C-alpha cells in the first residue's frame, strides 16, 4: 500500500482543513509512519479518520482529533511533556518532534514494551516510556510544561493537574454521559498560573475511553 501517499492525504484532507495551523504538527504527522503503530491486520485503516484498535480496549486516537488536542496544548520546543496513556507510542512519537522531552506513561506492560521498541525503531530518543497507574500521573519527573491524555476520560484527576508547572497546559478529551465506550465529549484545556487553575472547553470531540478514568459517583441522600 502507498502509506506515504495516504499520510500526505491525511494531512491535507483531514488535518489542515480542520483548523490545525501549527506547521510543526502538520510536519510531524506527515513524517511519522502511523502504519508502524497499527497491527498488520488493521493497517489498511491506519490513515482513516477513526480510532483504530491496537489492543483489547486500547486505541490510536483519530488523526484529526490528536492533531487538534496537541495544538490546544501549545507545545513549545523547550517543553517537558507528560503523555498519559501512551499505548504503543504513536502520540509520543508526534510529541517528540515538538518538545524537548516526553515522559510516556503506560499502565499495560506489554504496550509499554511495544512503545519502547517502536519509538526506538524511528529514533524517538527523547521519549522515556515509564510504567505505572495512569490515574496518578508520573510525579517523579514533575512538573511538566504540558500534559496530554491519549484517550478520553470521564474526569481529570487533580493528582495529575497538580503536576503542571507554572504556566503549564493540560489537554484532554472529557467524555459526556452514556454507556458507550466511544462517546461525544469536549476537548478541555486546563492552564496553571501560580496556584490558580483555569479550565475551558476548546472544541467538541469524542474518542474511546482510557482505562481507569471513570467519574466517581455522586453521593445521593
């Protein structure tokens, strides 16, 4: 298959027309071989505008949604970035082309091992793949200039928000209500200034949920 041609078409037909204007993101998505992060049986879907299952219950985020979420986080070349839910490393590979250093947190040891191998194969040597519970973030290397979630969550844990540096930005898809794995939601941007945190919705979007980020039920009298 002509994956290089599909990659160019993805950038020009899916991403650029959807208000992604940061040329560094467009260049990164045009350079990273997305098909290398997709199981062979599903590689025909690598550049489709949909989430692609790469392991039971785990997905590569839709290309357009990934691009817009990264752009919302305004990644700078000097930034240290935490990626929550690294899966097999595709989003980490994109972030590595934008930031100074990336900590890619993954709770599944098999996926973490796969991410390390795939990132090594494409020379993404500024990414450190680490294992641990996703909901705790990775405080050992905090604070981070930016935090990105590779998948939707029902709520953003304060334990992760607190790992932002002063001036830091956190970008995540927060899922709406309902039982489905893939629900409509909102991209949310959290910014930190000193000890104050501001939160705003930046665009509509839905993608499959990351494991372990279910909203706690409200107490009912």
